[in-house]
């Protein structure tokens, strides 16, 4: 059966430095890429020849550069995909979790800052993120069909990608664990007889 398979390797960035327990969302923080052994292992797990993609936030660029060092190469300038950035939490960005709980009368979510459909003042809901992430991933697979695409991105973005790929309610996707420096792989498969489909190869995989 003739088909085109595009592999998306979604890497969550390294741990953020300087947030001090505050909700940072789209705030632009540095990240800790000091664990050379971890990045060598992670780099060895990822394809050598790939289309490299990051968001406009520097923690994704720093993580990507550490991956390239782990592969023993000079950093490659990535494609920038702004629509794969983390959820914008609006007025909640900069709050501690205790301050957020107090502002919402103690309402909370088991795995996330709020239910998937709740939109923070001046921000976006997780359901909004799913919509923009789905469109961005389809753009990438169309532009680079048949290739490996390594996307260094964010935890919320990866959960949103899983919601889109599995066609599940955004609320359910919030239950996925997505650790820093983990890899989730989605395969986009397109064939003449069955159209296009997503396959989830693995979720939250650590190289070491």
C-alpha cells in the first residue's frame, strides 16, 4: 500500500529557571540545559537528519542547541512556529499557584491550571490551544511530508497535539504526563486508499 509517513518528534523543553513557582505560560524564561549526559542520551534517541522546529521562546532554542551539542554538531537554526507556543494564561501569568487558587475561590484542576474550556482574563483556554496546535501540525506535515520533524516545544502544546491526533476532548488530554526533556512521537500517515490518519507511537518517553 502506497502511503507517506511523516514523523513528528515532540520534545518538551528543559526545566525553566527563575519562575520561582509562578505560572509562566508564554513568559520568556531561560531553562537549565546543564545535564550533558541527559542531552547526549536524548540526542542519540532523536533522528540525525530532520527538520528542526522551535517556538519563539528562548527555552525551546536553548534546549534545541543542547540537543545539537549532544549530537556533536553545531546548532542548526530552527524553523520558528509561533502557533506551537505554550498556552497564554493572561492575567494568571506571574501568579503563584496559591494566588491563583485564592482568586478562583479555591477551584482547581487535577492536572492543569483550569478546566480545558476556561479562558483566563486576557488569555486563552486549553481548548483554544488545541485548535491552533492542530492547524500548525497539519501545516508542518504538509510542508515537510515524508520527513522526520523534531519540534522543541511546551508541555501544554504536546498535550494539545495528543488531543488533536486522537480526536479526544481537550479535557481528557490534560491527563497526559509530559515531563521536561521527554519525547512524544506522532506519525502522520497519508495514503490514497484511506486518506490521512494520525498514529501515536509513544508518549512522555525519556532517553535515560
